[in-house]
């Protein structure tokens, strides 16, 4: 295939006998490499090759200087800003808009704008307006339009803008002078310096040939026109009539202007090539549902490439760098060589994730009672990374388990450091000034641990190199203090631009490249991914301190020019192509709509070409999710056997009242939770929710009365005991409850967070109110606190008569006036009234009283534990949300007839037969092999179920 570069090489070879006397200037190095290859293939005998340079190298050569890096320049700009501003901001606040100002200054110089007039004080608008003779009428109109919109702003905003704008002119001039003294420069400054000294440039020794340019900056345009007019330089345009003749085509925006230029017009070919509108070009568009499907589609397209065709003639264009590895992994076996022109962003690598996690960890280390501890969230993130797991996986697993089980919000660094020297290196508090050395030492340690990981070592090398560069820059700026937050901000800012270069033979194999890398290159087969609007072309984003109208009026680039550059880059890929495959995604991704690129839309309307669109479908079942039913086969029945009591009176499992409530709510949920043992996702609880509060209350009451019995040597509580209990023992009981809940060691410090301290005070008020209620009921005898009670319950199964184990923990059992009270503490607002015993087991009853069912269950357990008991068993609910009411009554009430007053349950034994017979029916159903574990029909119960995704009801 004879593309633009090869045709140009032929012309240069035929028109110039002495190639060594030529200097060929191209837009980028890759184009230079391919041009040199084509030229070498055309030369039949030994000869000196021409000098091949980029336009950038040409400018820097004449300037005899190269630009400083951006971070150094922003530091220098900050120094000048400090000297001008009466109350300057700190560097970390200045950095973001300093970066923007530097870019604007670069544009001002690249496009030869007159900075003094551009940054003129708006209060002198008349003076400015009087001196716009160098501008066109359209440009003057744009400036006046800006002033008009400016006058509509609020006075405070106008004043603030004026102050800042006024300073920019002085800042620009002072910055130029400062850089000259420091021996530094930015690229635009160097370009302008060269152009302003064009008349002093002597006639070059070599003849200059400019190849493949499309959009010049003002400085580039002036230099090239000067070389053409004064030195006879040549220029070769890569252009097509399709977009040159069509005034609506943005791809030809610059060419149409150059074709009318007195200098450039003579350099255009007499006959403009017609390459795009050819009948034999085949264009296919593909619509994929997901971004990830594109890589597989690329692999499928490449599989259909006929054997024997050179892979060098095929290119895969990737506007999104994140697609690189998915595409590489999807290449078919017949692709034996690949050349990757684009770099892979380091920010997408595991090494970057590790370094960022380490820095994030530093933000959450704090001193707690002379012990350095780290917050659990960043700790869990870093312990989940592969590097730490590879070092000591068991330790990571144990720490994560400990954090979860003991609800550790902060974890001591000292315990983490014991795992290994590598852990000791990571988990320590680092001062801001030592962060560079800390991170470079970490990377060195990682390199030692990954001797055979070539790709990982490449990532580490890039990070190491950038960190050292950053360190050198910061240490040369002694006046700037770097705290942790600013370090992290700079780290993220710089590393998002760092890319890992791939090594390979650029002239062989399948070509994978980004959009701009494809300039001047021609291929027979073009595959373009991410042909979505906002990807190709990219979304409009021109960050600038200079308003749009002023940019346009003073000839600075605006989005229109950017769109024209990308349009040209796209259309020139079609110049020599025989096959074009364009893939776009129909689903939205990262805020971008799944809309096909405007280029596809334009081609469909404008080009007289056969255009096919293939929709790539994914097999999707649009039918409603099938109901999940777990039949009670022999394996499930075997699992249920664990609840049965053996001949020795033992069982491996037991039915608790909460387990049976779950079964009544949803049989499938019971199966997941108690039979299959599918664990809910556990999180460290930082907030004190109702569940945590209830547990703390239970433990506190247990320690309060347990401590009383231990101290007094008696279980009888008298009225006169409450003053001492309330005054001296509530607070210690709560402290013990907190220790027990959070698994704190006996001597561990229980210094509380602000929220926990508030909860403790609230809990203290609740317990004091409970004691006031208890005092009114005294005297009474404490029988047990938080004690487990069991019962063997007889049911009939398919195997005949069996006994199953029932078990529960009764919060408190006491005896008052010959009545045994079964007390259940509740942190919620549970109701005490129920209609009938049968209603407690009715899963269709939306008002089923779970708390009453549970408290009566305790009556069954207690009576079974003490069958000789003849005293009344009175169930009671002490729900904290009601204890402050004047008419608080803790006892259950039965109300079988709606309009008849509810009757207080005086003795469980009066309801025993009915309760146990209903429970028997429920348990026998649970063992009935004909009744499977199925989903509930009440979707309201699914809303907060932890298994909602598992049973495909995530959208109820």
C-alpha cells in the first residue's frame, strides 16, 4: 500500500539527489520513523539519509533551550505571584489555578497574542476599545459582547474579577523576566522567542521540507511561512477534497484558511486528491451493549483477517487507554507480533493503587492514649491488596477477622508491625518531609519481592522515577512547605499523566495506538473502538482563566479548533483504508451517554458509501426471574437432622425464637441463614444503631444485677437497694457492658468517642428509669440474667416421633409476689398486644407480633426447664421507647375480640396448650418434605433482606 508518507518519500527522492542536505520536519517522531522506513525501502544504493526532526525539536534548536517541567514552572510562577499579591494564598491552594494560568500564558505566546492588551484593566475599557485597530470587526464585536455580559454581573464579583485580571498582566510580564533571570522557560515562550527573532535567523545550511501538518499555532505558522518565503522551504499537505471543498466539514477548517493564504496557497497541489469517496471502501459500524464487549469484538474481527496479509497494514485505534489490556488479552493466536504505540496510564496499575492506599493510610493514623492507631477502612483496603497478602496472607486474614469480630474502629500500628519487616515499613506514622524517602523505600522493598514480575517492575520503575523527580523539585523549593494533604493532591495530579511506555518494534506487527499517534500514518484495515460522542471526539473541556469571547477575539484556541483537529485525525484514517470497523457502546459509561460519535452520523448522511451497522447482542433473559424453590431432598433433610435430639439428649443445633420468626417471614431466608449458612456481609459498626444500643443495654443490665448479687450475696432486691444501685453502680455497669460488646481486654482503656460518650449518657438515663420502675415493683427476687434455657420438644415427622431442641436466652427472670416474670428488654417500640396465639404463627398476618411470640416462647423454655413449677409465668416486655410513659405497663395483652378490652396475660400456662400445639404444627411443617423452602409472597419483607440480591429480588 502506498500511503501519504511513502508517496512523499518517493517525490523527495525523485526531486532531491543529495538527501543529506535535507532537513525533514514532521508533526511527531512516529511519523518520522515511518517516513525513514519508506525512504530506506526506496533507496537502492548506500547514501546519507536526511535529518528528520519534529517541529518541536526545530523550535528548541533555534531557541537553544528546552522548556522546564510544569511543576518547576508553577513553583516559579508562585514566587512571582507572592511578590505581587498583598495577601497571597498558600502554594497548595495556588497550584490548581496556577496550572491554568501557566497554560494560558503558553497559549498567549504560542498564538502571538498581545498580553498587555489581552489582560488590560476592564475599568479602562474605553482606552482599550480605542486601540483595537489590529483586530477584525468580528473580533471587536466579540470583545464588546464580553464587556456587555460583564456589566451584568454583581458588583462584588466584578470587583474580585477586576482585581485578579489586573494582576495577570503584571504577573505575565514579571514571570517572563523572572524566568529569563533563572534560565528557565516554558514551550510557548521559546516558540515566541524564535518567531520574534526570525529576521536574525541565517539562511539554513539544509533545505527544509515540512510534511503532514494540519493545524499550526501562530508561531509555527509564522516560522514555516518565513522558511517558505525566504529560504524556499517546501511543504507537503495530506489533504482530501471531501473535507476541503465542503465548507461545513470541520476537518477542513485549517486547510481552507491555508489554501487562501498568500504564502501557503502556492504550496497546495493543483489537483487535490480524492481518497475518501471511493466505491471499494467498506465501512462497518458495530453497536455493543457494554464497553467490555468491544475487546472481544476486536478479537473476532482480527480472526477474520485472511492468512498471509501483513499485520502492519492493520491498526486498532483506542481513544480510551483503559481498553488496552482487554484488547491485548482478546487478540487471536494468529497475531504473532504487536506494536503498542500508546502508553498505559500508571494510575490504572496495582502499584499505583498500593502507593495511593499507603498515602491514604497516613491520613488516618492518630495517637490514642500514647498508642498510634489507624482507622479501619483504609486499613482493610490495604490489607486486601495482593502485595500484603503475598507477604503474609494469614496475618492479613486474621487482622481483618479481628477488626470485624471485635468491631475495631481503630487498630494499633504496633500489632501490624509484628507481621514482617515489610509490614513494619508500611505501618508507621511518617512526617510530611519524609514522605518521599518513605515511598521510595517502599518501592525498593517491593522490587525485591517481585524479582520475576517484569511488568510489575516496569510499573515500579515508572513510579520510582516520578517520585525522585518530584522529590528533587520540592527540595529545590525550600520556601514551600508540603503537608500530607497537598502531597497526596500533587501525587494524584502528576501520576494521572504518567504512562508506561511499551517497548517493541514499531514497524512490525499489528499496530495498537491512540488517536493522535495515528497522524500521517495510513492503513488498509482500520478498527476504531469507543466511537462514542465524548470519547471520539472527546468531551469539550478547555480550562482557561480567559473567557471564551476574549480567547476567540485574540486568536487563542477555542473548542472549535480542537474539534477540527480531531475531525481531521478521524477522516485522514480513511484516506487509504479498504476496511473500516467502528465500534461504539449503547450503554452509558462514567457519566457519558451511549451515543454514537458524530463522525458516524456525518458519514451516514454525507458519504455515498455502503454503510453497514451490526448490533452485537448479549444473551439476556428478559423473562421474570424464576421463583427459587429449595426442595427438601435427602441432603437438606440430613442438615435438618442436626436440630433433632439424639438418644443421649444432645443436638448439634437448636431452634431459637428468632430463627422461627425468620421461617415465618420467609422459608427461603430461613434456609439461607440457618441451613445453608450463607453469612450476611458484616461491617464494622461505627454508628450506634438500635441493634448496638440494645446489646449494650442488655450487657449493662446483666452486669448491674450480676454485680449486685455478687456484692450482696443475695438475689432478693429491696426498695432500699435502689439508691445505691442508681447512684454508684449504673455507670460501672455500662462500662463493663461496653467492654463486653467490643471485646475489650480487662485492663484496656475504654476512652469513648464523642458519639459513644453521648450514647453512654443516654443509656444511663434509660437504665436509671428502668431502676425507678423496678423500685416500684420491689421487693423481688432475681432468678437469672441473660441465661440460656432449653427444651426438648416432641413433634411427628416422616420418621415417626422425634424431639427437636429449642433454646433461647431470657434477658431476665425474677419472682415477685409469687409470680415468675419472664422479662425481655427491647430497644424498639414493640407492641404488647396480640389477638390470638394462632395469630403469632400466621405468616399471612401483616401485624404478627414477633415480640409476643418470642416472650411466650420463653415461657415454654422455662416451664420445660422446671416442669415442677406451679407458679404463674408472666411474660413482660420492657421496651425502652415506652418506659418514660406514665402509664407504662410491660405485660402482654390478649385481645381476641376487636371491640372488647384486651386482657393481660397472667400466666403462660393458661396459653401453653394452644401455644405448643401451634408451635408443633409449625415445626412439623418445617420437617415436611412436601413443603419446600420457597420465597415469601410479601415483597415488603424483601426490602431490607440481606439475601435480596441472591434471590433475584433486588429491584422490588
